[in-house]
C-alpha cells in the first residue's frame, strides 16, 4: 500500500507552486506513477494506440495547453491521462523492464 499522506502533500505543494506568480510553466511532478510509465515506454515497440475525437474547440484547447506547458499535445495527453491511469491501475498491469 502506498503512503498517501506523503503523496498528497507532494501534490498539494506542486499545485501551490504552480498557482504562484504570473503565467508560469508547470512541469510534470515526478511521481512513482510517472517513473513506472516511463519504464513502460522504454520497453517494446511504440505504435499509435488511440485516436481522440474532438472538434476545433477541443483541438484549440489541447494546442493552447501544449503551448503553455512548452511541449507537444501528445505530452499533454501523457502527462494528464496516462500518468493518472498508471497511478490508478498500473499495479494491476505489470510490464517487464
């Protein structure tokens, strides 16, 4: 079982730091889930796995988020979707490092 207190505190500190000051780029918080996800990406062949449906407004939102974070749109998906899934379900889906 993971220590939620430490993780929650790190998340609170990260959010607090991201909210401070004027427009500020936020970086992905290094977490256990982030490290596991990076391990998954280092194994096996990479290929397209998902086609996200949207419209011009959704594309503009994703592009704007990527611009604000100074990264690619696929990095936004990785950062906010895949890391969340890894955190919640990653222990159930093992991979070989």
